C-alpha cells in the first residue's frame, strides 16, 4: 500500500503525458479547468431561489439549517487548502461559496426566528451548528498558519464526500414511494457537471488526489441520483 501511494504522483504524471499528447485532448482539459470554478459557483448558487422564498415568507417550514452550515464548513476548508497549495482555481470559487454559505445561514436563522418561536432543541441545534462552523474556521486558520495542507486536504475530502452522498439518504423514500421528487434535479445536474470538470482537472492538470477522490466519488453519486430521477420521475404511482 505504501509503494502504491509513493508511486501515485509518477502514475498521474505518466497518465497525463499520454492523455495530453494530442491537441484536442489538451484543449479538452483546458476547457474543463476553465469551467470547473464556474460550475462550483453554480452549485453554490443553487439555494438562492429557496433562500429568496424563505425570506419573502419569513418561514423556513420544515427545511433544515444543516446543508448550509455544512456548506460553510466545506468551503472554508477548500479555501484554506487552495490557498496553501497556491491554487487560485480552488480557493477563489470556494471563498465566494463560503460567503454565500454564511449568507444562507444568516438568512435562514433570521427567518426562522421571525416565523415562530423555536423549540429548545431547534435553538440548541442552531447554536451547535454555528459553533461548529466557527470552530472549523478557527481550525482552518490555525492550519493555514502552520502550513498543514495535508491535514486540511484530508478533512476537506471527508466532508466533501459526505456532502455529495447526502442526497442519497432519501434512497429508501424514493424507492418506497416510487417518486424522485425529493431529489432536486437542477442541483443534481450542477453537481454532476462540477464534479466531472474537477475530476478531469484534478487528474490531468493538478495531479492532486485530494481533488480527484471527492469529485470522482461525487460524480458517481450524481449519476446514481440522476438515474433515480429518470427511473422514478416525480410522480407517485
């Protein structure tokens, strides 16, 4: 296993040399690299319509805060990792996405407090998630100060894979109801494209397993979600 890990950079370099031997291949990889960051921003902007409705209604309904707090944690880790690796294509879009996530959290909590009195458990959940985001921001800042890029990368990979897999938590409901209404198609398509672009870029341009692993896994999860959407649609039989 140690030998495989040690030889991985050489394998990636040789693979990219073979794959990029033709001009069309180089152009394709370059295109993926240019589209990866905008695709990531598109994924991060996907909750904007939902947030606009929440603010106009002053009611969050049964929606949870968790996706937005997780998004904030994920983005700050990738921002820190990209900065440590001196890779603007990673830290710039994630920095913008982190600011969007903070906006989502603020709007959600503000609307939740205005809509109705929250239960003790809900208030505790809010405070716990806010504290977690603050703790990860502090940890990322400390890691950045100490140049711990590998530790930040590992944490970002684990959290990113959990986020990509989270929509599959509704798999049982989709199969039982024979309805894929709980799987958001725009978000799924945006995630699928972003993961594809980052997988190609990470493998053939950046040669970074911390980029390749979560995005290729996310691409597979996206295909699974799209397959469920096409198989069951949104109608209940």
